[in-house]
């Protein structure tokens, strides 16, 4: 099947992936744009995993102030080289993640950051809710586990659905950028300020 230059260009604009990767994905997907996007996303996750152990000592401190000046975020986003840190793509990613933090108020970067005592408390609450739900005992663990997964999506930045495209998590958003720029990217820390909040 012949893939046109306009198809490749359109896919590149949607995904930000390199031209050759877009052409290969479209060829593999037999011209189906949706399937090609899925292929590129899968490759992005594979690329991100292969680069995840690489040191990220460069990057930027990104600041985001909401329009009414009553909400702000400081975010440290890291990459491998100063060259990448200065690119528009990297800065745009940082701004989008900072905006996500402002909008969704995550408390942790990833689930491994949640303190053990907090996990135990949440698990106990969800187990008790399952026990008093009126559902059969055989499904209590499944109910509690499902609620824990929902909790992680609320409090852990990397697991949250991206506000600009809820089909992606923040982890997948970063993975897609890793695939495009070919460097590891990590969120090191963030702080969210809201006026009057203690």
C-alpha cells in the first residue's frame, strides 16, 4: 500500500514522532491513522523503558501561574542534555505538566512515593467499605483493589489522565516525548501553591 506524504505529515503533526517512524507506522497499519497512532504510542513506551535508566542531570525549573494569580506551580523537569532542555518541545512538555499539576492537585509523582502508612490507611478504608457494601465476600478484595487503583490515579501525577487528552496518562505523555527527542525525561519534584492554603 502506498502512503502519501500528506498522511505522514498529518501523523507527525498529531504525534510529534519523526517522519520515518510515522511512515513505518502507517505502512504497518495499512494507512489506518488510529492504528498508526497506537503503534507509535507502543513504540514510545518501549523507547522510554529502554532509556529509563539513563541519568537526567540537566533540565529546567518550570513555573506556571494561573490566570487569576491565585494558583501557581514550580516543577523540576529533567533530561540528559542541556541542548534538549533548551528546546521548545521540552519547555512545552514542562508547561503542560505544570498545568496538569495546577488543575488536578496530585500529591506524589508516582505510586512508589506514597508513604507506607498512608497506603495502609487507604487499604483499610477500602476494605471496610467493601465489607459494608452488601456485595458478596468473594468480591471484597476486587472492590478494594479497584478503589486503590482509582486513588493512585487521583494522587500520583504519572498515573493521572492527561487533561488535554484523557486517552493518555502523564507517564505515556512523557514516554511519547522520550521517543521523539531520544533522551530520558523525568519529573524530579514539584510544589503547588494556592493562595490561602496552609
